[in-house]
C-alpha cells in the first residue's frame, strides 16, 4: 500500500525553511531574482525548468517521501536563472554556519549557497567548506524542530493553510 503525501506537514517545513534561509540584513552586489517555493513527492522535484521560464521566477522545491514528511525534506532542488539560462541544482541540502545561523541551501559540491531576501533568491559566495557534513546535519536537526517551534509562534502570518 502506497503512503499518501501529507501536503500540510510538507508546507509547514517549507515555511520553516523559508524563515531559516531569509537574510535579516541588506545584501549588496549579489544578483537576485524573485523566487517561489513549492513541495513535491520525492522523485517529482525534477523537471520544473519550463515552469521557471514561464513564471520568470527562480524556484526552490522541497521533496518529501510520502508517509515520512515529519522527517523533513528528503531533497531540495533549486532552479535558478543564471546568465539567461535556467540552471538546475538537483541535490541540495540545508546548511548552517552555526546554531545561530545563517542558514543556506547548498548544492552538492558547491562552494556557495542560496539565501532568500526581499522575495528573491540570492547567491551567497565563498561559504566555508570545512565540516560540511556536520553543518548539514546540524541544519537538518534545526529544521526538524522548526514546525514544533512554529506551532507555538504567535505570529498569525507564519502558518498558511
């Protein structure tokens, strides 16, 4: 029997991740475009290139294994328009510099990450590559706790249902 995809739990993680990667300061000199977030079942996070072109927005896709959404996203794919072409980063992870942040979405093998600022996807260059696995593990742990924290958040704009 196939488990059904729990979109509500996936959306909670999407909101939490968008909060984690939102820069709280101005960024200068980093090219950025308007970006959107969405969720998909694991394995269905690929093939959004045409949608990105048509919408004229970058896209962050969080992929979840059906029935295991509470574990957080199994993968993150980023579709970025760069130099006039849609660049797909199919295997990304959430990453943190420290427990206090900042958090980024980091493509596998890349020395940069993505943040979100002013409704746009921003590249953050020259991130430290040391202890990469530990930083990804810490970020996944923080992200796994975020929906519980958000449930207690008095901000009425935090949840979208």
